[in-house]
């Protein structure tokens, strides 16, 4: 039973905060100097997927030690293993950004994740038809469709950007084929994260019995996120061994760039904190969404794409592109805003109609 009173408007607002954190979490990477990718990624992952989930649970879950003793071991194991699969996707996501930038990576990976993560869980449970038979369902469907169109438009803008950049010589690491493959992998595996949270729901139910309330989802992150950390750490340590770069975590290698080891660590901490903030605020928003909780992931993902493209504009990723490319981005942003409004109104209608009580807090999040 969910002890938190439904409030979809507040839920959407909290999802927006989480989406903003997720959309900006990689911006500190631009200030990292004389570190290999594996040093940066392992360091930020240790905060996002290992240390902060444990700290968050310790600060918000009453009687945490008792909860962990009473919770089903099978739920812990399954959540951990599914989270490990998600970690592969997260690593692919980070590499893809190097090849196709923030905007296009989010469009492909997050777009795919939005569709799979929103529809697959209720389809698997056989509840999608029932969920969409209530008041406000038409607005919900319209919001998902419009959001998908908006995400597709951001992908089109990214393709136009790729054509613009390939017309110039020596333009960074931009490589559409590599970035596309990695983004597709990241999108599919991020949807697996939703099943990691569902598998861990019995742990959250145990926490609720001990008074966790709206914080209940934080206990699942101990297992789902540490699973993701395991696969990430294995890959990063493999790269360190192959390239002999592990030592740069404590002493920067020589190079022409001005660099600071404390700054690098600080930027990795900032990345990990922002990324963990996505999970933290997602849970707070999700438990307030009422009958249409399964739309949480769609709302979160659409706003994430929206904010990530704003970040791309701020970071001048589109500055040298042709006018048609910039106009496509503007159109995409307008469509994404419309999708969020449609989904918000649909959730509001469903709640006003006094429909079924809220479901589990980790029902859909990939």
C-alpha cells in the first residue's frame, strides 16, 4: 500500500527536477583534463551507483539494518542482476556522448527507453488495457504519441547536425555509426532498469512497514545501482589495465593542458551527484502520480530530452549548424513541451475522477 497522497501536479514538478539533473549530469565532464575516459567514468560511477545510493538509503530509510534483514533475498538478488545489465547500457551511453554529442545521444537512447520503459511493464503484467480505460486516458495516449514525435524531431535535428559537421574537416570525434549503435544499446538496457526496480519492490514494501513512506524507493537503489556499478567498474578497470592508466587517479600524467587533480575529482563528484539526483527525485515524483503512475517514465524521459537539448544549446552544440537545423531543434522543443502538458493534464483528469489508488513507486522506471 502506498501511504503517500496522490498529487500529479507536484509529481510532474518533481520529475522535472530529476530530469533536469539527468540532462545536466555530463556537463562537468568538459572541465576534466588529462584523465582518460575510464578514470572519469569509474570515479563518477563510484559516487552515482555505489556511495550515494547507500548514503541516501541510510539517511531516509528508518531501521535500515532491520529492513535488509527482513527483506526477501530473492528480490535483492534479482534487482542487483538486472541493475548490472543496466550498467552496461549506462557505460554505452557515456561513450556515445563522445561520438554524437549530448542532444543526439539523448534523442536516440532516451527515446527508445521512453517507449520501452513506459509500455512494456504494464504490457507484461497485462494491465495496460485496464489502465487506459479510465478518465484522462485519451490525453495520456496523446501525450505519449506527441512526446515520441518530439523525440524523433530531436533525432532529425541531430542527423542534420551530423550532415553539417561532416561537411567540415577535423571536427572532433563525431561518428554517427558508433554513436548510433551505442545509443541503441543504451536505450534498450535502460529499460531493463525498470524491471530491476520492480524486482526490488518487496524490499521497498518491507521499508514501508518500518515507516519509509515516500522514501521507500531509495532502499531498492542499494541493489539496482550497485549492480550497475559492478559491470561499469569491471569495464573501466579492464581499460585501466590495458592502457596502464589507473595511476592517474592519484597523480595526473604529464601533458600540455592545464589540469588539476582536485578539479577532476570534483567534476566526477558533481556528475555522480547530478546523476543520482535523477533517481532520488524520480522516486519522490512517482509516488505522487496517482492512477497513471505508469506514465512517470514517459514524463521523465520527455522532460529529460527537452532539458538535454537546452543544455546542447547552452553548450553551443548547434551554433555552427545551418538555419534549418536550428529551426528543427526549436520545433522539437515546442512539441516536447506540448507532450508534457498533455501528460500532466491526463494525470490530473485521472486523479480528479477519483480512480484507483497509486501503485508501487518503482513500477516503471528504466
